[in-house]
């Protein structure tokens, strides 16, 4: 008998709890704002709606919770595990986050990698993985919308959408300033100022500066990079709103990011061979041993114009955007040093040989984008008339081009490979909502997409066994159908079936391996859930169960016996699980939130097998013909089965109107596989990180001072690895703490 959880049980439990709590008497008679949950409105279906009425799994983070998570200078990876089924990791540092929803993501580290999770920032698709790292500041909200989302949103959304929405300008003169300082010289300064310009114009200027000292010291006496892990990350956004009346508005957005710092800190031989992903004895996170250069810089600039015209019975929206990004990252990939390096005039001393940081051969590379430019245009029409029928539809255009420059520094004279990729896509989409009865609402959507890619080598010496150029041309129809039934005023039930599509991908040829391609993948998902509010809006509960099947799933074999990156198709990938969100005010001034998810994923393809990597881990997969190991039946990489998060905020009001508060937040993820194969050393251990914040608010809420700590238990885990040479890994941030001050004006 299977020991896997029955998928329907969490939904049955959530429905039972909702019915019981809805019937329970209100915990308190007062209905002041401080004893009620704020109404959450979202734009998951391109309209402003109450989160309870949207028939899909959506999690929203805003307000104080978002501010707390962003207080310690971390990049967008601070969102990882903070909502059900969301995992974010990176082997590239702050510049290149990789998103996973319900286990679906992409471990590909190349700069033309296609991800099945789409990031939408202020209504603009951020397609290139480097664009997805733009900082989150002056945010109205962040929404995580489970996939597939193949009808209304941009492109490549089979796993879902992460949607950032910044605060818009208004005609009220106001602003804020928020600054913190803590361990390792970590500083985070954020501010915004809203400026009425007179007449129909208003503007908002927002900025953020994040910095940290180099806190990891290189122990090699002849090291080129003596310190690392510091950064200086600056971003600014200027918005101008023209709103002459009810029938027209124009919102203009210009933004920029400048990053200078360190790439991911790879640590050679840091994983104990034969162990369950344990760090070597005597490991010190503030020490490293490597002989290459570590440096990273990034310049990104973009702009958009969001126009809306109001006509009799419908609105017309136009979103025109341009994005350009120029990253450069150079890193010691093996994370160590070469004992008796033939290119060094000063061989490494004997005490380092074979220990932490030792490498058997040198791997130092760089990756950069040049001439990057992304253009996108959307025209969308939505109905505004009253009645049971609502509809929307539109046209989407996408055009991107760039040159990828890969450098190899393993010899005294570096070599470079330049590859150009262009990507053009367009789509027609439409969606209809119909209120069949006061209790029953149905929705349906349809999208036709055409996606073309062209990739060609421009210069450099590469493996030509599969050629040096390739082109793709894919066409696909995706759709969704859902229904919402109001069981009572407080409880909605919903069900949804949806399909998604991700276009074919191309991996460029290099000196490490040949060109490779992956066919398009398609996803079909089934989901059912319950959403409810009760106890006079002191509690909010949502829960769902889901199952999905990916046909021709695109997967990436990374590492192995050399620094290769190969695209593959698995004939099938499957996942199923459940998700739950609960917000609760059990007593006045105490706010609790809980989110949890279970994701059971599996690769299903008996023909797929991979070689054992050069670091010789203990592989747990069955050995098949040819000396390779079958990966069929393995879980997807970076797909934890369990994710959970908890927050608690308790306020102590003062007679003067001031307030003391204590806030704690915790995020947990279970073990993960770093690669497609299953091994002892490269199965990441479970990770639990917690934060604590103590603060005081005064001046009618205008001023706030706080002390905070992140990863307060100082749990250090390997969170990713490189497997081609030695037992190289990278870790999460150690414990940090600091002080924070915020002022509204």
C-alpha cells in the first residue's frame, strides 16, 4: 500500500475547519482595524479582485511582513519558502535567481536559460534570468500565482508567475525613509517620495541601496582575491502619472540597477565524502581557499509606458516596455586551488594539499551579456459593463536579442566564446467570466502563442559535434477553465483545469560541450480548493490539492565529469500535493500566519541515464547499461517535498498611543536534490531559518525603531553544489543582526 498522503485529505480537512470556524462565535465584539485582517485584493487575473474570489492558488506578501523579510540586505531570494511551494536558489549570486513553484523550475546556469516560472515586474515580463534579480523595494505587494498561467500572462509560465507591483504615484505629498545596519557592515537604505506636480501630474521617486563588507577571508597567502562575499547593490525607480480624468491615464516608469560585488562563493571540498551532505570538520564560513578571481558587476536599465483609455463599455490598455541588462561575473568555479599549479611561480604550500579547498584541476570562467535588448508590447481590452458577463482579450509581442560571452581562464591566455541569440514571440489571448447564478461563477481562457529562437556562434573555439547554430519555431494553444461556488458568504469552493506551454530551448556550444536542444514542453494541471474568511474577518483560510503532468519536460544535466550543461527532455514529469495558508487574529493584538505545502514530484523516463560525476559521490540510483545511472523515478532538482512558514506578531499598546511589538518569522524546507541523479553527498539537508524583531512605534505611527536578527539559530547548510571535480558546495548566510529605523513624512 502506498504511504503517500491522499491528495484529497488536506482539502477535506480545510473545508471542515472553514465550516466549523465560520459557525463559531466571533472572538471579540470590537471591529476596529487593529483586530481585523486587512482585505487582500490581487490582480492574478489582470483585474483587481478579492483573493477569496480568484479560482486559483495565489499567495500575497505585503506591508510589514514584506518589510521584515527585506530588512537584512538580502536579494529576492528572501522570498524562498515564505509562501507555499515557492523555492528560490542561485549558483550565480545576487544577479541570477532561479525560481521553482510546485517543484517546477530550471537549474540551468547559462545566461540564455529559459525558466518555467515567469517574473512580472510592474506588468512587464522579465524574461532573461538576470532581469529576474531586480530588487524588491517600495512594493505594494508581491503575488505568487501557481501555474500553469498560460492564458493571460506573457510567456513561459507553466510553473506559475511571481508578480511584483510597486507603489504608484498619487497626488498626496508623502514619503518614507527606512534604514538598517548590522553584522558584516550590512546596510539597507530604502526610501520613496511622492510629489504632486500640479494639474493632472504626479510623480514618485523610489530608491534602495544595499551593501555588505567582504566577510569571507581567503586563506591562501598568494590569493588574487583576498576577500569576498561583499556587495554594493543600488536601484532607483522614477514614475510619473498623468491622470486628467476618468477616461485616460498614463503611467511612465524608468528604473536602473547597479551592482558591484562578488559572485557565488564556491567552496572546494567543503562536503564530507560519503556523508549525507555534511560540512567537513572544522568548517568556518568566514574562511575560504581559492586561487582564482571572484568579481561581479551588473548594469540594468529599463522603462515602460502603461496607458489606459476608458470607452463606453470597455477599457483599452497598452503596455510598452524596454529592458537592457549587462552583467559580468567571473568566479573560481572549483572553489579551490591547484597544488603545484604549473602556471604559478609560487606553488601552494603542502599544508593545503588534499584538504578543504583543494582541487585536482582548475576551473575559472566568466559569463557576460552584451548588446542585450528586450522589447515588449501588450494591447488588452477589458469589459466594464455591469452584468453577469465580463471579458478581456488582447495581443502580446516580444522581441529580445543579446550576445553571450563566455570566458575561460584556465590557461595563462584567456579564451572567449561569443554566441548570439534572438527570440521573437507573439500571442493572442482572451478570457471570459460568467456569473451563472448568485453562487456560481465560471471562467475560461484561451491563448495562441508562436515563439521563434535563432542561436549562432559568433567567435571562439567550441565543440562542433552538434554544429554551431540552431533555430526553433513553436506554435501552441493553451487554455484554462475554472469555476467558483459560494458555499456561504464566508466560504468559496473552486476547481480549475489548465494547460501551459514553454517553447523549445537551445544551449550554445562551448569548449566544455556541444550545442544541445530541448523540445517544447506542455503542462496539464488539475486543482481544487477552498477559500474562506470568518470570525468577523479575524481569520482567513485557503487550501487546495493539485496534480499536474508535464509532457516532454525540459531538464538540464549540470556538472558531471566536466563543466557541461546539457539540455534534455524527459518523456514525462509528474507532481501532486497540497497547499495551505492561514491568517489568524486569535486575540486582540496577536497576528499569526501559517503557510505549508507538500510537493511530490517525479521524473518518468526509463531511457534517461547519466554518468557518475568526477567528484565520485555515492550514487543511489540503479546502474544501467553503459555505466550510467538511471534517473527515472527521481524527484525534480531543488524541489523540496515540504515547505512551511510561520509568523507571529504581538503588539503591546501604550496609553499614549505608542506601541511595543515583537515579531518572529520562520521558514522551513525539507531536503532537496541538487542534481538530476540521487546521491548521498548532493542531497541537501533540511533547512530551518528564523528571524526575530523587537520594535517601538511612536508619533501616531510615523516613527519606528527596531532591533532584528536573521537566521537566529545560525543553522549553516550546504544549499547547492558543483560536482564535476571536487566536493564543492555553497552555503546559506550565517546569523546576522542589526538595528533599523523608519520614518514617514
